């Protein structure tokens, strides 16, 4: 596995100097953040990221994300141009040495939480999702309280309402068709450039606000992989996105998709699933802190030949740190150290078997 860490660019409070001191750190995961969704990234911006990262002794091999423009997901005729721009971005980052691109196909909202600083008994704060709070928001009602933390701030309230309204005509089947249309054009470019595309599961992995969500469980991941059945069309296994639903057996999925060679990137984090569909809270990476078997997942990856990128996903805020929710330094660094340990255990467990 290649250990990686998400960095939000030169504006990030967490610096490359910080990140390089985490043991075993190999590659930075980042993106060009100052270009609107759907536009082409300049070669200069990509080169500047690469240079800064390499100056700090790490590689720039993973992009998260090249976002997919909403018109592609909606299947509008304007998607042709946006897909062409997407392909151009793949070519440009590949020229700079990027090997893996993470993206998602969630309508309108990326990851959704209802609290960004929920206090845990030990005094740390974490991201949480409470279903009753989500149910209290209706993005189509003009008087509803439209803001949940983590939403794309580039939409005005009115724009948000109108884009959500456009999805009323998009069924799950239509979204699948639009995804296939996108992949059939993008994956050949990725293949030609030697880049692996890694779709991120929907977070949480169920429909919110009546919007279709399709990258949610094993049956849908099987369907996804068959849409364009080549190795470059793969997944980001996000343990927290899948694991917030009890119906997903993440260890089994890690085994299965790693054995198929279709996991290119892993987001490792732990969640505590609350009873009776009440939602979930993010927790420290350690297995005993949440609902997931983190060693089971790492061992399943190792045993099944996984050799892609892994990053510690969201961390809590600990030791008084402030910053981007989920993306502070300290708890993610603890997560990275833990992942190193789990991997070493999986490797040595295997070697001592002989
Ligand atoms: C949240 C992240 C997601 C992820 C995108 C990938 O912290 O895991 O925002 O980057 O869904 O496109």
C-alpha cells in the first residue's frame, strides 16, 4: 500500500512540512481548487502543486477530486463540453505523473453531515449525521432552513433549490445511464494515459432529500464495475461511507474488490452506527472506537493483493486543534500511524504463516 494524505493546497493550515513527518508518508492527495467545476485546470497550477510536493520529498500521484459537473449527472446536452474538459484534465494531470483520480457521482451534495463539531465523551469533537435533523430540511421548500454544514458554498440558496428541482426528473435508472455515458467517454482516455479512475461511494450511502444516489452497496458496485469492465474503471473504497449502513459488509467488499484488482484508492475511517437508523458519528480510527473492523479491512486488502493508495480519512479535532472539519493534522496523523501498524501486522502475519 502507498500511504497518502489529503492536502488542500497552499492555503491549508496543515502544511507539507507537517505531513512529510508522518512516518511512511508517500504521496499527497490534492486538487486544483481555484477553478470552477467543469473547467480545465491550467498546466501551471498542476505543475506548481507537483513542484511543492516534490520539494517536500513526497509524490503527487493522486487527485481528489476532479469534480463531475452537475450537467453530466443530469444528462444535459451541455455535458459533451464538460466531458471533453474532464478528459483534458485527465490528460493534464497524467502528464504531471498522477496515477489515480478520485471523483464521485452524487447529485448536488457531496458528503453530508448535520454536525461538524459534535463533542465526544473524551472532549474531542467529530462529524456526525443525525437522520432526524436531515429529515427536517426540505431543499425544495422556500421557507425551510436550507443550510447543513459541509454543503457546497458556491451555490446560492436559489441555485441550490433550482438544481435540486431539476433532479425531480432524474430517476436512479436515468442516473445510471448518465454515469455510463460519462464512463464510456472518460475511461478510454484514462486507459490511454495510464490513470486509474476511482469512484467514491455516496456519503452517506442512501438517498437524501429524495435525490437519487446509486453508489451505495455491493450490488450497485458490481453494477458500476460492469458498466465499463476494465481495470482502470475502479473504486475508492471509503470505509466510512459504506460502513455507515449496517447492510454493508466492508471486510467482504474489501476482499472481493481487491481480489478483482478494482480498488485503486482507500479512505480508511471508523464510524459508530447509531441504532434504529438514527444516523452515525465519526470516531477515532481504532476498531474498538466504532463499528468497523479496521484490521479486518486492512488484512483483506493485503491478502487480496491490494497495492494502491490509502489515506487516513476524516479525523476528530483533538488537542485544541481548529481548522477544516475532518481534516486537521493530529487525529489524521494518529490514523496514519495506526494504518501503518495494521499493514505491518497483516504483512508479518502472512510471512509467519510459512
Ligand atoms: C469527504 C471526502 C469527499 C470526497 C469526494 C470525492 O471528506 O471523502 O468529499 O473527496 O466525494 O469526490
